[in-house]
C-alpha cells in the first residue's frame, strides 16, 4: 500500500486501545489492505474480534496467549514462552512483508512486564517495518517505543462503568 510504514502506539489507562486498532484495521481492509493482528496474552476465542475476523476478507487474527489472565507479579513460564512466540511470529510476518498492516495487540504490556525485551522490539521495528504500518497497543507503553513511534495516542480514563456503576464485562462491547 502506498505510504505505509508508520509506527502507531495506542496506550494509557483508558478503554479503547484495541478498539482503535480494530477501527484502523477495518478502514485498511476497506481499501484492499491485508491486515494481521497478533494478540499477546489474549487467547479467549470468544472475544468479539476473534469471532468477527472471519467475516472480513484480508483480515487475519492470531491469538497467541492463554485463555486466562497473566499474573504479572509472577508470570507463569508458559505466558513468557507464548509472548516470545507471538513476538517471533510478528518478526517473521514483518520480515517477510506478509501484510500491509501489522497490529501487535497488548505488546506494550508484554514489554512493560518484561515478558519480551523492549530494546529488541524497538530496534527490530525501526529496522524492518519498511512498507508495513505497525500498530502497538496496550497499557504502559515503554518510553523507548513512544520515542520511536510516528503516532502516539494516550487514552486516559475519565470515567468507566466498571468502577462507577459496578457493571461487568459485556460481550460485544468490552469482550
């Protein structure tokens, strides 16, 4: 695709980082782009995006995490292994120029919690993104990634119904 190759970072405490990346994916697919989304630490097949991708030609989603939350204070070795495997798949796709847009969903948190090496990710993205638009999502984006990025959006929570109204996760909106 013409003029692709920018690095986007969607971070912050507010809701909507993955949703923003999915909106970008929808727009790109609408213009004929190929999109691959690698989900770090999100293996639940009932996520809406995991179910919807099959209806969008040109959009592939790879869930490369367990169907459970990661304990960041004491991560299970399988979570570390799966995060590293997800990153290796991202590197392969980027190196082989297999897609126009590569979304690395929750990679920011995987770096922040040291499941994968931040310097390696930033260096690799700097050297290899070429004509691929790369979107990194997740809380706690490392400063090194922010410094490398062409676009950074910091989503800040002002109010959330989880805490304000004690409403739990709703399929189709939050999941």
